[in-house]
């Protein structure tokens, strides 16, 4: 394996190793996460009509966040959110195989992660999905790449998931103040 340090390029890449990550905050739900500088923001709806955030790396690795306000009764738990997410993935992907399911902790909140593979339009694809339920919101964090990029997918997604922040939900007073006309 070849490894290039920051000095190997001597400034040839303006978004090189030393460039700061870029951060996004959710508009539909209270969260934030950061992407390494080499990742590029994508129009979310170009990847999934329900995504709020989407990004890609070299047009080979893809990541998206699908937040949703959950119903209050019955309130789904993270297992239900995962089941629904996997059902949707199974409908979109041929020959879906779940390789691993395990707990994941994102900024102190327990969630679930799934590593899966399948075929999309005949091409082998790998998925890393994380599911989180917090303060009445459900979050699906979905990453995917062709099978040949699965090792890079794991490394890159680990860094992105490590940046996840659970922000405070807006208070009822803030919601009311935002809906009142300005004087």
C-alpha cells in the first residue's frame, strides 16, 4: 500500500490534506456533521428524494443524511427505523445481503449500524448505513460505493460518522417566535 504524506504534493491540491473539513447543520432536524475537504457537496435530491445532505468523493463514494420527524404515537424506536430502512434498501437493490449489524454510538446516543452489499443495475455495491432516533427525530445515514471501493468507503465513513453532533432541538418558544411576524 502506498501512502502519501502532506508533503508529497507540495501544494498541488488546493483541497489537500491540510484543508479544513466543511460542516453542515440540519435544517429539518437538529444535527451537524463534517466532511473532509476532499468531499464535494451534491444536490441531495440527485441521490435520494428524501435526503437533506449529500456528498461524494471522487464520484466513487457517496454519503447522505435522511432526517425525519417521527410520529408521536406510536413512537418508532431505532429498531423500527432500521427495519424500515433495510426494507427500502431491499426494494431498491437486487440480491441484498446483510453482512453485519451492530450498535453504534453517535455523539453519546446509541444507534444501529448495518454493513450490506447487493447489486444496483447489475453492479456490485457496498453500503454502510447508520440509524439513530433522538428527541422525536429519526436519522438515516447512508453511504455507498462500488464493491471495488469498499475499503475506502469504510475509512471515509468512519471519519464522517465520528464528526456527528446531536444538536439541541429548537424549543417550543423558539418555534413560536419564529412563526410570529416581525414588528
